[in-house]
C-alpha cells in the first residue's frame, strides 16, 4: 500500500471516529483531542451529523461532580465496564471509552433508568483516572468498586448504595417530574427493589435494594 493510500485510509478512519463521537454526543473539544482533523472539518462534520452547531463552553473540569450520590453510582458502573473491556478485550484508548459508553447506555435503557452520564462526562472521567486524580475503592459492605478521590483515605469505605444519604435522588429534575404527574396519591407507594446494576448490582442485597428504592421514591 502506497503512502498516499495509507493517508486516504487514515483520513477516512479519522472521519468515521469523529462522526461516531458526534453521534454519541461528544463535545467539539473531545473530537479535536481524539482526532487529527482540522477544526473547520470537525465543525462541518458535527453540524452534518447532529444537525446543529456544537455547544459552547468549557469541558467539565471538576472531579467533585462524580462524588455526588447518583453521578457516583453511574460513574462507577461506567468505570467497571471500561476496566473489564480494557482487561479482557483488545479495546484501548478512545475505542474502549466508546464501547464502554455504549454498554452503559444499553444498561440504562434496559433497566429504564435516567441517563446521568453524558459521553463528555464519561470521557472526562477516564482522563481524570489517567491523571491519577480519581481511583476506585472497594466498599467494605458489598465489595463493589466505586469512584473515589485518589488522595482520600479509603479504609473502611462504604458506598452510597450500602449507606444511602438522606436526600439521595432528590433533585430538581425529579421534583419537577413528580409535579407533572397525577394528583397526589393517598396511599403510600410500595418500595420495590430496583433492578440490579451491571457488575455493581451483583453485590446488592435485597435489603439494600429496598433502601435505594425508598430513597428514589421519596
């Protein structure tokens, strides 16, 4: 294969990668980082794929977002999937992130859950791990691995599913959704166990699942 043919093939692979990232909702800055295409080409490609101009603003730069209750659970699910793919398949780098995120979306859809982690958040999460800013720690109660600050003390760590915070799941978005529902019920809802999450759910006991369901239903 000639150098010119290699260049054409490489360029086509870069365009395909950029298009796939755009379809998954990646910000333009992610496309610029993961491909060698010019900004002008990426802008045209993004508009063609998404049908709109890319959003402006900075990428997520704080690790604290991943420490709140719901984002931490979803971030932990994603990193467990990503770690499994890296260890047991040939997927590396951005390809591993893409495959892990698709599996995360499939898990969310199958279990009728809210998608908390955007692709850009998932990509940033991987970068924080590469920069040794975040790590995983095993919960002393269930043994599941959860996202934590790398410099924190993790002895006797207990995850947010074993020790559910009092206001877990009580977000403005959830409150607005509840307000649009039918008039308030007079009978208290029965807390049903939530679906077991991929990789993390295996460690969830029935008792703990009920606690999580009560927190989400409040």
